[in-house]
């Protein structure tokens, strides 16, 4: 029985029908290489598509932040104008008090700086 098995496998191992097995194996390897190439190509395309989507989302978030920053700038400018207008009004209405306050602030700063 062992001799029959050896006799059947011997031609395949030594080259009788083995050439066609090697050819089939070579074809399988070639197909596998082609499949791997296509898979790598597909993954590259998928990666590029995802990168594009990530970029779009990031650009939209950046635009949102720019809009929010512009709104904050407008609000800060409006607050500055209101504060300046209030200060100007106080100086016009009470110039002596404003002058004494400015003098007091100057003296305080001078003392803090040691002059």
C-alpha cells in the first residue's frame, strides 16, 4: 500500500505531472500578486477618499471658527466703543473729578514703580 502511494506521488514530485502542478502554482501566485496589487490600489483610493473627507470637515470647522472669531471681534469692538463713549461722557460732565482721578492713578503708578 505504501508502494502504491509512493508510486502515485513520485511522478508528481519528480516531474511527470509535476510540471503542470508547478504551472498551476505559478498561475495562482500570479493571480495572488494581481489581487494584492488591486487591493493595494483600492486601499490607496479609499485612503485618498477618506483624507479628502477629513480635509472637507476640517475646512468647514475652520470656516466656523473664523465666523465665530469675526463675531467676537465685532462684539469686542462694540464693547470698546461703549466704554470709550461712557468715559468721554464722564470727562465732559465732570472734568475736575476726571482730572483728579487721572492724577491719583498717576501717583499710585509712580509709587508702585518706586519713582
